[in-house]
């Protein structure tokens, strides 16, 4: 699997893996104890639970597109990334952490923020 060498890579990789129907690959974009604020109104904690959510989501065969990124904010090994959503949900925001090998994984993901 291709790894994110920059935090901004995570959004592109998410789209590529989701459109390929690769739920396991999607879950591997997250740290083992990551938090995903999905389904709306709930939190999914841990890579195994995130995998289950993505398996259910991809069973619906959604199509994703790369969205316009907002400027990344970095602080040491942490990065705040966000995109302007194409589905009018108000915004998407993620926190990623640099791993010991220099790659990046998501630790917090809020895919929908209603404005």
C-alpha cells in the first residue's frame, strides 16, 4: 500500500482506496486507536471498528472525488488537514500524526461538519 509521505496525501489516498472498494486499505490510513466521527452523531474508535464502518459504507458503492484542500496547519508531528466538501456538508477536518518512519496516519477524523 502507498503511504502518506505528507499529511495532505491522506485525502487523495482516501479517495483512491474508497473508489477501489478497499475498506482494509482505508482503515490503514488511521492509527490503531484513531477516532472517526462517523456515522454522524457518533464516534467510532479503533482501526478494527473503523474498518467495519468502511466495509458498510463501501457496500453502498459510493463514488468519491478529491476535494479542494484548505491550508494544512502543522505543529511538530501533528497536522490539521481539511477540505472543502463537494457534498455541501460544511467541511471535513482531520488530525494526522507523523509516524516513526516519517509517514502520516490520521488520529482524528471528522468527515462532516454542518455549517
